[in-house]
C-alpha cells in the first residue's frame, strides 16, 4: 500500500474526539481508499443515529 501525500483534513481529529481509538482505523481506511483511488475525496461526517 502506497503512502499518499495528502494531508489529514483538520476536521478529522476533531470528529474522533469522543472516540480517539477509532482514529487509527479511519486513517488506515482513508489511506487504503486513496491509494486505490487517488482522485477520490474522503471526508468525515456524522450520520443519523437512533438509539433503541
């Protein structure tokens, strides 16, 4: 897997502030996506959640 030269979006660490252990997993996924699709754009965002 190639390392991309794209910087981490400044919003990414903020997004994972309540779940910091998830950040390395996200960064690995982002790196994999960008290594296979270098023209892709990846961004974090909230999704609607329902608590049952």
